[in-house]
C-alpha cells in the first residue's frame, strides 16, 4: 500500500470517528431536550393540580392543605426521578377526583344512596320512638279521660316527633359541602312517614305479646 492510499484510509477512519461523535452528541442533545420538555410538562401539571386543590378547598369552605416544605430526595437518575414524579401526579390526580366526588355527596355515609341513608336515619328515630311508646304503654294507666288523652297523645305524637327529628337530621347530615343550595334535598318523606307510623303497630304488638 502506497503512502497516498494509507493517507486516504486514515482520512476515512477520521471521518467515521467524527461522524460517530456527531451522532452521539445529537442523541445526547435530543435526550436532554426530551427530559427538559418532560420536566416542564410535569411542572405544569403539578401547578394545575395545586390550583385545582385550592379551588376545591375554597368551594368547600375549608383551609387549603399545607404544602410540603422539603421535597422528597432525588434518586440521582433524572429519568427515574421523572418517572417517580409522574407516578405521584397520577396518584394525586386520582385522589383529587375522589375528593371532588365526596365534596358533592352527603357528609354522612357519602357512598350510600339517598333512600338508604334516609331510611337508616328514620329507622334510628323510629327505634327510639318504639322504646318511648313501650315505656308509656307499660307505665301509664288509662283509668280516666286524662290518662286516655295523654296516652293517645304520646302514642300519636311520638311517631310524628320521630319523623320530624329524622327530617331535620337529614337536612343537616345529607347536605353536601359543594352543591346547589336551592336544590331540594332528597328526604324521602313517604318512607319516613311509613317507617315512623309503623312504630305504633310495633309498640302495640310488643305490649300485647
């Protein structure tokens, strides 16, 4: 091989080395640009979530959550750190949606349907009503007109009182933190009347049994 051929071979090797270095530099720049874009996107998502949380807290008339003063430690690997941040944002997004759902639901048993929750409330007051009626039936003697009137007033008034207390309790326990104040609450008054009125029958059966 002549000196000129050797010179051409060295030029080709040098050109290949330079091309490889340029391609490696381009890949590094592209990766750095992708990491930067991903970091900016995650930062924008985090800021949007913080704003959404603050807006939800104000709408619910509660104090916004405290911010963590010190961020969690980094792993040293930018890709791993961004993956962890992305996972945290997904978790935070799911929890934000859950908080929005609960804010529009009743504070008491928010995952129950309205008729189930109202039935439980009316049922608790009806149970108390039955206890009062049984005590009255067993201890009050209807030997005169006054005793008969008092007995009838208690037996009829106790179910009405249980219904009224259930009605008022639903107005407090079933009102969501966020919602249309003019929208009528589902009180299921027919259900309440049936449950509370049935206590008279239950009390009489318990008394004569």
